[in-house]
């Protein structure tokens, strides 16, 4: 990774960190401490993961990259869990997903014009 690429990664991690801070600030809202309908996680957890998924895929779209799924964001979350600096690690790992360098997530194949034509 070049110095310029590392700076870009750092800037994206900062942007995603700001997004995560805004999402995390919503934890105390009514109903967020309850479990999701499938009882697999608390609503605030799902809210934060989905918010980060949207942010990551927005950044990837701006780079012309295909979207990732929620499983990718869960892997980043799992990798950051337990770290004293979780609030910094999680956005950093999400930024790595944006650029396709997070080692636990395989880069999705790029859409071809043929596959796009099939969707229309």
C-alpha cells in the first residue's frame, strides 16, 4: 500500500468513524434495548450494523465497486470486538472493506454489463 493509499484509507476510516459515532449515539432511544424479532441481537446492534453497511456500500459505489453484504460488516465488527479502541477499530476495518483490503472479506466480483442487462 502506498503512502497516498494509506492516507485515503485513513480519511475514509475517519469518515466512517464519524458515521459510527452518530449511529452509536442512538443506542438509548426507546425500543433500541429490545431484541430484534428473530431474537439474535439487540435492536441498537442491528441499527449500527445496517448503518455501517449503508455507509460502506455508499463509499464502494463512489469507487465503482460492487456492494458487500451484512456478513462482511459483521466480520469487521467481530474482529474489532474486545478491543479497548473498538470505536476506532470497527470503522478502520470497515474502511478496509471499502478498498478491498480487509483480509477476512473476499472482494465480491464486479458486475459485468451482461449481468446488469439481466437485471433490467
